[in-house]
C-alpha cells in the first residue's frame, strides 16, 4: 500500500465511522439509497429519513411496487426532489431489467437515472466489493488539499485530474474501508471551514497545510448573483377545514409534489378564482410572506388564505386537484414550506 492509503486505513481503524445505519447491512441497495440521500445533505439529517425509508421500502422490489407519491411523501423535507424521482425510476428499471438486483458493472450503474460515476463507484466498492474509486465532495476536498490542486473541482479538466489521482491512490486491498475512510476524513476532520489539521493522518505532507491555509482549497466556484422570484399561493380552505392542493408537473422545482395553486401576481390569483369554477370565495386574508432559498435562486412566497365553498363537481374532472383534510395532506409528498404552512392552518 502507498503511504497515503496506509495512513488513511490506520486512522479509519481507530477513528472512522462504523455505526452508520447503511453500514450495518451494506447491500448494493442500501449503499445506493444512502449515497443518493447523502448528496448535498448532512449525515445527521439523512439518518432518520433513511431509517423511515428502509422500514417502508426494505428492498428494491418494494420500492418499485410503490407509487411515486409514496416515495415523495417520505422524502418531504429532504430537498432536491429529483433525487427521489430518479430513485423511483431506477427501482422500476432494476426490477424489470435486472430481476430486482442492482447491476454489478460500473457502466450499467451509470446508465441508470440519478447515478453518476462517483455513486456508481461507491455501489461497486461498498456494495459489490469491487475495486473502484469515488469522487464525492468530501473526497474532492481531501485530494485537492493534500496535493494543492488548483481550480474549481466542477471544472471538467480539474475533475479529470482528480479522478486520475483518486485511481492512482486506490490500494489493491481493503479498498472498501479506504473509500469509507476518505469520506469520513472529509466529513469529520478535513471539513470545509474549520479543518482539524492536528488530528489528520495526512498532515505530515499535506501541501495545502504547508502553504498555511488549507481552506483555500478546493477553489470555489465563481459566484453569481442569486436572483429572487416572487410567487403567490392560493390557500383555499373550505368551511369544514379541507384545503385545496394541486399536483405539480413532474419536472422542475418540487416536481411531482402537492402544493397550493400558484400564480405570479396577486391580480392573477384573483383572476384565477374568478376564471375557474373550483370554489366561490367568502373571505380573503393575506398571510405573512415566506422566504425559501434554493441553490440557484431565492423564492418569496405570498400566501392568500381564502375561506370558500368548494365546487366538488369541478374537482371530479381534474386529477391534479383535490380537497383534503389537513391530517391527510400531511401524509402527501409536500415541499417543506407547504408542509409548514399547512401545519399552521
């Protein structure tokens, strides 16, 4: 083993994380699910979602036999909902094309929705016990600091360089522990803002540390001005407490989730109520605005609570609209701000 991997494995034996729920039963399915949930999400946030998900869908067959609404309902609050939609699509493909077993080649895994090269490498190494490297955010941070590799890791040329480096460092044996050690080191020691360099097994020859400030690596992405969008929600509530929800298109922000009917302006909200025969309005009240931040824009939401009388005949003709009781609504796949507003009604 090279010095890099040997030091990492020694550190992992003493300090690595070995009690994470997906490590207790490291099947390809469990590895895949955990890797998808952990994308841009902290471990402590993921654990309760993972445990609930596994309880509901213990294997790929159970996941594939569910509905996308069931999957999104369990994902509510975890964010980046395209991950859940791709998870469901992949489960169906695996059930129909691979007899319910995750593919055992890198190329077949990468061909599935939502699985990139790093996730596929993790499934191969941790689930199928094959010698493959990974390059998630933690590993990129460790490698760019150790070798002082300049340039934003999302740049194709920089990423290609990091993949070559990751493969060169990969040991011939104990590669599953080595992969986990890289992720653990990045998550617990070589952290983004306050790395604990004194506890790092690589500190004797880390080039970023030698330069004096490891946080200069990796090179950040050039910042862009984040735009702000304004939307208005029609929060229609009947006299018996039911609320009107609309299923969003399967693509785009909050795709496939249930939300309130949405317009761009307050005037459009009023026109919506006059133009459609969904309900007749008794009273209208503007609620406090809600601010929600995505990775690429900010969203200002202006909810308008409308106490109304529903037209049930109209709803019967539209499968994307339905009146539901609040406790039933909270069992659906909902965007986080929608769920919070419903809970407040």
